[in-house]
C-alpha cells in the first residue's frame, strides 16, 4: 500500500505570514494538532500545537515553525512500511507532511489516518 492510499488529501494548510493566535484558533476549531506551512504551493515548514503553545500568539508562523530540513517529509508514492508505522507509534509522532514528485504538498499522513486503514494494514 502506498502512502497516497492512506494519507489525508485535504489537510489544514497555513502560511508563514499567518499569526500564531489565529492558527491556534483554526487548529482548535478543526480539532487538529498540526499543519503544514506552505508558500507558493511548496512546503516550507511544519507547525504543531506544541510549537504554538511555546511561542507568542502574536508571532508569525515563520518564527515558530519547524523548517523543512528539521522534519521528515514523505512522498506520496513511497510504500507505507511497517518500519514507518512503528516509527510513528514508538516515537509518538502524530503526523508527517506528504509531497509529490514536484515537491508540492499533497497531504499529511497521521497516526489517525493509519487507524482508518488498520484492517488493511494488519497482515493476516
């Protein structure tokens, strides 16, 4: 099974110029804990609820986010392996951003997405 078969194809996306307090409200309203940061269609970073709690609600996201060289990024055509699932579970990673071959954000893969497909993922 490929990552694109399991990932969320409509994630909440924020801009580096968004304000922390507004993003907190958006994540709370949508019941999410993370969001890819996108500029001109390209993934430029990743923000989590914890990053926002540690930052100032008046700060821009670009000052609070993790940069792309600080995070793991998945490709939609990669295989969803047991190693990746174990990594997410064992390290308590909620989600990763997913890009296509043009390096455009196409979704996110979260531990919750894996739960939706657990019957297909478990080898019988």
